[in-house]
C-alpha cells in the first residue's frame, strides 16, 4: 500500500524519504501491509457509514445556504511517541497559564499594558475587549479559560509551532472521541498488544473542571447546563455530545431566565437554579441587555447575574481579546512577562500590516504569503498565496488596503504531511493537530487531540468547513492505562 509513497520536500509524520516507516510507525506499517486493497476499501466504507448512522455531522455555510455533512474520516492515525507528547503537554500548559494571566490582568490591573509589553491600542481598540461589561469582575478560580483548543502544525524540519489559539468556544472535542470509537470498531486489529493512551476518563476530568468553577455562594452540588444556540448551529452535534457525556442539561436561551440576579432553568417540575453555564454562544449574543439587543439566543439579565457572582460562565466573557490573530504575535512576550520563561513551542512568524513597510512587502509578495483576517476563524476570509488566483489576490489587495489593521500575514509554512487513504488510493495530505486543554483546580491536556487533514490533494486547509477531515491521534504510552 505504501511502497510507492513519496514524501517530497515535506516533513512526513509516518514515512522517511526513502519510503521506510519511522520507528514508532513500524508495527502499524507492517500490520496495514497485510490488508488487501478490497479489505481496506471495506473498512474505509464501514467507518464513513458509522459516522453517518450516529449523526456525527457539522454544517457548512456558503452562498447556496447551509449543508449538513458527515466528518470525512481517514483511518491512518497520527502516532506521537510519549517523549514528544510530554513536550507538547508541557508547552500547552505553559501557554494557557500565561494567556489566563493575561486575561485576568487586562480586566483588572493592566500591568502588561502599563509596562509597555503590549501596545495599549491593540487591547483597547480590540472589538472583543469587553472592558465596559466585565472590568474588575471576580470569577471562580480567577480562571477565564476552562477549555481551549490550540492548533499546532509542524514545519519542514519537524518543529512544532502554534498556529492559533482558540479560547472562546473551541469546537471539535466530540470528534476526538468518535474517531477513537470508530477506529476501535472497524480496526480492532490495530489496538492489540500496543500501548495507546486511553480517553476513557477524559469526560470525568472535563466535568470536574466545569464543576470546579461553582460560585462561592453555591452550597452543595452545582447545577450545570450547556447553553447552545440550537440545532441549526454548525457545531450542534458537538454541543449535544458533550452535554450527554457529562450528564448535564442541554439548554437554549429560551429555557433560562434571570430573576433578582439569579439564573433559573424552566423544567416540567418548576424552576431550578443554575450555577454554572458552559456556553457555546458568542459573547455578543449572551445577553440582549448588555450586548446585542437583537439577540434571540441569549438571556436578559445574564451579565448582571455573572457580575454579582451568582452564576459562572465558561469560557469567560471577553476571552476573544486574547485569541485574536493580532494578539497571537505577543503570546511569547506574555509567557516571558508573567512566567519568566522562554516559550517551549514557538509561534509562526507573523507580520502586522499596520506597519507601512510590512504592508508594502505583503502587497508585493501576496502570491508567497498566507493572509488572514484577525477576527475570522474556520478557514474563512483567508488567502493562501501559492494556491490563489490573480482575481482572488486582487480582491484581497483591496480589502487589505482598506483595512490593514484587520489583517496579518505569515510565510507559507511547508505543513507536515501524512498518508491518507481515500478513494482506494494512498497519498500525502497536509495535517495539523488541535490540542484541547481543560482547566479547573488542575490543568489537564486531552491525550492526542483532533488531527485534522486536508483531504483535497495539495490543499493546505484542514478545516472541516473547507473540505478537511479527521484522523485518530494515538499517544504511545510507556505505562499507565491504555486502550490496548
């Protein structure tokens, strides 16, 4: 199956340039080589049907409206040795600790601004900085980031780099568990006699991290709900799955109301007080009285209850200022400022287009760069220079010249690749890794995370909304509980 596989000029997760497997993939390589092409096709089809039957879908929005799709799945996993994972895990904890300290600081003392580490205007002019609404508000554990999703890539040298921080409502965690479930159902042979870190207890850790944020006035067990925009949201399956697995109620804004600064849920048995809201609604839509008055998704008076300390909202209000793509550039400085440490996992080099010299350089070299809107996500409003047309570059040129502060540029990284099996063929595809970090009284990193793959041959876009798919991610374990 892989004898004629070509790695090209890219770092490959599985294969060496001489078409031999890397040491931690040898056992997998030998096992897969025993399958016939027909057996691989059958297993691939069974995996896709499993996703469809379970309703594991997401919604894609385009000019024609919205389309419901199953997550494309590739059975060749990303395998990470334990020593490599330990470095990633430590780097993620370092980064999240610094980012949380940054959020606590800018909504209270603003030391990092006063000492000139981060430009004042970059914070104060940020559309996601809700100083008026939540300045000085105390929150449980002083923790703004209960769950984060950090996107990692590897460059042509195999160096891990942070591509993006997702600190508002990171999605995709459900797919990590479903990918593992499908792999165990369809390819049980792959789990025999091999030590792969288990995901079995991760929902208990997630639920505990939620409950750790109960307000100080809450006596006894906290009542937790997951607030969703509803079934038409692109990540609704994610919301439903997480609520079900944690054993908490899935609610919409119309199911809640605030009375005398306390949040209640309407039930068939009457009203029930709500102590913690794991929200999957953007800040702007949470409370029509405090944010957008036209919001039909939120709850009137919710911010007042939050400020009084009667309800915890996870993730914290105003986190968007910290995962803005312009603020991303300063995360290494945050680590140095708050922790006195050097970043363990570096960023990708990034150019601010508010600098006239940088802007001119970018405009002259658009075909070689990646240009992103600082507030967009999901692969939207982004130009990948080497794969763009003259017409696309002309359109982006106009947008960048009109609003240079709204865009950043990065060199086109030779993203690492891994083999993918689709349509009866094996070919190299670019991959990245979304790592999920859960934070309560303790910080835990989900073993593996969501490996996303650009299934369109040659594409650099791994987002599911743009045609990407998923792979299971295995952390090899030298001991402890495993899935073997």
